[in-house]
C-alpha cells in the first residue's frame, strides 16, 4: 500500500499539461478561411478586441447546444469590442454546412484547413473555447459545453469587455 502514493505522484509528474496554450499565455496566431469563402483572416487582426474563439465540429453534440448560446452572446454584444469566431474542424466541408443548416450561426464561422490552428492550440475537446482579452492574452479556457456553464462564460465576456481598452 505504501507504493500507491509514490505511483500516483509519478503518474501525475508524467502527464503533459492539459492545454497547448494556457491561461495567461499570449494567443498564437493562425490563418483561417471563412466558411462562406472569401479572404483568409488571421487571429492577430483582432488585436485590441475581446476574442471568443470556439473550436467545434459537426459530430459534437455539445456544439449543437453551444451555438444558440453563442448567437445570444453575439446579439447581446453586437456593436461592442467582442468578436466571436467559430473554428470548424470537420474533415468534410459538407458536414459543417449541414450542421449550420440545422444550427445557424449569426457570428463568423471559419475553417481551419489541415487543423493547423487546432494543433497550435492543442485542442483536446469539442467544443474548446478560448476567451482572449484586448491585449491578446488568453484569459479563460473552457472545454465542452453544458447550458448550466453558460452564465460563467457570459460573466467572463462581460468582465473582459469592462476592462479598459489599451488602444484608447
């Protein structure tokens, strides 16, 4: 029995960090393509804005629940410094389009070709949410989505929007 605590300590020490990026890190830049087509965009172009980055896929049941929440957040904060980007990770574009036909998005939806952005962030769950402040610092990471957690996400958004804009 004495070996169990040592075993668990060794196991804990061997586990890699939960996130590729962590709260307090500067967000990594990525190039993404709007699902509707058009000019590619970079996350860095949103510097000075509060950024809500949500990685999702069509096969993800919690993602279907998060889209109505995100539409509500988008409507509530329209005209503010909040920018929402839903980053799709489906291998087949048609799967994402079918999902959006059932769960329309009022916010921008982009494609992560080759999942390079997801690899940079080391996304480990669907959906994975990253809330980034105006200085480009990751302030909150949330894995999964349950409706009872939506108030917490809304509070973080409100907090970030209430902080002074360093560019003014």
